[in-house]
C-alpha cells in the first residue's frame, strides 16, 4: 500500500476512533471518518494481541491491506478509516477476507457505487 493511502500517526488513529462511525460484522470492525479536503482515502489496520501471536497478526494485516489496495479506485475520496480485526479473522483465507471486507465496507458506505466483485 502506497504512503498516501496509509494512516500512520497516533493522532490520526485517535481522531478516527473518537469521532468516526463504526460498522461491523463477525470478523472486522470499520471505523470511518470524513475529513476536510478531497484527498485520497487513507486506511489504518489494527489487530489486537487477542487475535493471535505476531505471525497471525501480521498475516491478517497484510491480507486486509492487499484486498483494500485493489479497491482504492472504488473507495470514496476524503475519508479516513480504520479496520479492526476480530478473532474470527485469524482462520480466514484470502477469499474469505475479501468477502467479509466487501460486506463490512458496504455497510460502512465506503464504496462510491456498487462494491467490486
């Protein structure tokens, strides 16, 4: 994922968590916050230690970023959002992560039009 699409600073995460609106399913929670300006969408990923050890957490983080990277053209501009992985995400493969993220992104209203297939 390119730098312009990342949330990196602690203050950015804190702002999204405090002021954003959340949508969830069994595997993921997405917290979305619109920001001033029309810049590219920015994503942050949070995976708790409750989900698993470092190898599992990093694998989930990579899968979420990869799935979202393909959808960047379909995402609304000017939003910041954080994806929080729940324990159910640890045992999922790529296609399951893709399906689950599509569902929760659609619920959060992140896509410009119809969600990609």
